[in-house]
DNA sequence: GTGGTCTAGACCACA
DNA sequence: GTGGTCTAGACCACA
C-alpha cells in the first residue's frame, strides 16, 4: 500500500507550514513596522542569522534577497545588510499586512457561518476582555 | 547536514505545520458548525478518508478517535463512524473556534502596532469592501 | 488455514486478551490507588517503559496519551510524564475499579447458579480462609 | 530496533487471553452446573463445535479430551460424546469454580487496598443495586 | 466492507 | 535524553 501524491485526482490537501524564508521576511517586516528596526540599521549577517535560527544559510539568503527585491534592505558587499526603506513604502507594507490579517479573520469567520454583525460583536468582546485582563494585572 | 541543533541556546522558532490529524478534526468541526454534517450522519470511513486525503489510515484513525473523545462522533465497529453531538456542545465549539480566530487576529494586529480603534476601523473597511465586491459582481 | 470466518451466522465468541495499552493504564491506575505513585511523581519515560515491557513505544504512547485524557498524568515535552490527579478523581477511579471487580464476580457467580445468600457465604469462607493462612504462617 | 522476548531479564508480562480450549471447557462446566446439560446428554460433535465456534478442530479435540480425563464426558466411537458425571463430582466442580471466582475477586480487591470489611460492604451494594434494577424493570 | 490493535521505524521539536 | 507525528503494513473482530 502507498498513499502517494502522484496518482492525481481529487485529493484533499493539508495546510503546509509557511515556508521558512517567508517567515523570516515576515519577522523583519514586523520589526520594521513596530520601529524596532529603522532606516540605516544593520541587520544580522546571513551567517549570524542562520546560526541563531539554526536554519540553512541558503534559506536565509533567499529571504534577504527577496527583501532586497522588495526594497526593504540593501546589501553592501563586505559590510553587511542595512535597512533601506522609504516611509511611504513602510506604510504600504503596514497596510498590506494588516489587510491580510483581517481578511483572513473575516473569511474564516464567514466560513464558520458568522454574520458581519456577529463578527463585530465578537471583536468587541475580545477587545474588552483583553482590557480586563490588563486591568486585573494592574490590581 | 545539520545546523547545530545540539549547541543549545536561544534559537528562534519557526511555525510548523498544524498536525494532519488536527487539521482533519478542524475540518469536521467546521462542517458541523456550518451544518453540512448533522446528528446521525455517517462520515467517511477511515479508509475512504485516508484514500481521498492520501494520508495514512492510522492518522485518520487518530483524528476520529480524538473526535470520539470530544463527543463529536460515535463509532460502531463494523459499521462506521456517525455524527453524535449535542446542540449545546456544538454551540460551545462554535464559540471556541470563533474566539481563537478573532484572538489570533487581534494579537497579530497589536503586534503590528495597531490600536484597538484602528483594528475596528480596518475591520469595517474589510467588511464594506466585501460588500462592494458582491455589488460589483451583480452589476 | 481458516475456519469459515466468511460464512456468517451465530458464531460463539471467545474472550480476547485485554489490549496491551489498556493493561498499561490499569497497571498505573492500581499503582495510583495503592499510593505507590503520588502527585508529581515522574513515571517511566515512554521509551523506558517500552523497553522494560518489551513492547512497542507507540503502544506505550497510546496508553500515556489516554491517561492524559483521563487527567491522570501530565506530559511535558522534553521532560517526561508526571502524575497529576486530584484526590476526588482518584477516589472515583478507586470506586470504579472496585465496582467492576465485584460486579464481574457477582455476575459470574449468578451465571453459575448461586443465590445472593450463597455468594455472601462463600465470600465469608474465602475471607476467613485467608486469615487462617496468615495465622498458620505465623505459627 | 526490536522488542524481542528473547533478551531475557526482568520484563513485565502482559496478561494473555485464556487459551481457547480452556474457554471451551469452562463453557461446558457452566452448562453442567446450571443444569443445561445433564447425565447422558449428547454434546456437539467436535466437528460441529469447531464450525459453530469457527475454531480449529484440534483445539476442540484438546478440550474434549481433557473433559474426558476430568470424567465429565465420555466419547463413544462412532456415536459421539456424552455427558457422564457423578453428582458429587459435579458438586466438586461447582465449588471449585465458585472458589476461584471469589478468590480472584478478593485478591484483586486487596491489591487495590480494600479491607475485608470494605469488600463486604461493596458486595452488598452491588447485590442491592442488582435488585433495584430488576425492580425498576418490573415497574 | 467496517473499525481496533500492534509493530517497526523514520524524523521531528524540545531541553 | 524527553515526547510528538507520521508512514507502512500485519492481523484481528465484527457485519
């Protein structure tokens, strides 16, 4: 018996993990958006990153190369990789990421049969709950 | 090749794929919530599911067994597996799944530096956009 | 060789061996009830148990996982499995196990045609005999 | 890796199923004790029994042979196997079986840490419960 | 055909 | 070292 992917036909597909190089890019995008990394900052060398993350240097290289294509960073040979992003570009990415987060949320909620109004209500509940937790901690 | 899994230290962690057996459970939960499966319905046999999804029957069995522990289904040896869930239990799962979807959304938005008010605004934008798309289609 | 498993009809059934994973669970339940294992104790790792019992680690894992579902133990990845049971839960299991032992006894005695009064008498005989054996040993 | 029984040492042993030929003997003993089979009755031929129980004829033969050794039955070549047991012998078996049932029960209860008095009390509970169930059914 | 148990073993994350 | 997931496949009872 085998359950090979090669037969073709109407197989169901399981969600795979997001590729590591994309996870690396996402991580940097978040740092940029949160201001933890700013224009001109030097980021980890590919080798350093690969060691810290215990991942394949080639994977890191792919991530860095794509970030360069996206105009997020610039690599100077012999010196390293530096943040290099225009403020408007940053704002664009911020909007893009927020958009995909919320769109995913809405589409999943609708797939569960929730109406728009229910989604609003549930969002409020979560926001209020989060506040109460903080308040509790303060007390 | 390995990249120092044995060195110890503060490695970064990447998101892994959700285990297949849990993806199977999630899929059934969604079908239950959306009413595509109802009390008494026979679900795919373990072998059928394994063939369709091209996965190992043992993996499917684990999913089905856990669904039985969760009181979602009942299994009759030699006959198959049947939906068996109390309406209140169903409502509970619906709330649970909705909660985790929205909580994930909120925590990611906050990690991107969005305030609660901004989250509300962006949600509205997405909801309105969705409607416009529908309207556009109609026209 | 086969003896007509495919003919259908009213075959007699023989008792099968209790599944190994259930025997493992029973063993642990007994140790908990007798106080040989207490709250917080680390139990054998899955591999250790499998080696000692010369069984497959997967079988042990199934037993441990079900014990976790029953809230008898808690598992910490990379560390091991630990007893974690509330006293009331322990008392429940004690009652449950005692109940099934005595119910089995009573049903078998009745199947042999013994009346309730005869069962009581025979129980007394066995209890008294047991005591005499002890007394004999002392002498 | 293998988990072979051939290494020797302090392996735990799991309970195996009671051998089928003994289960066959037990079944006949019970029928004799309950009076469902009496002196002179013809029992199933070995071939018939093997078919009904879907078991190996050799297994049935072993059971019948041992029953003959125990003086429970007699086989007449060309005619079949017949119950052939003295009333005192029957009474002996009855006592023997009852004894082993109750001894097993007592030893298991003591292994669970129950005192003799507790065993008596629990027996009463089960006997009383059984009666109530019957009463409920009548109503 | 259905589900249930078990073995054997690969590969992984976590510590 | 720990547990977690998954595959592959044998063999079984039940219908």
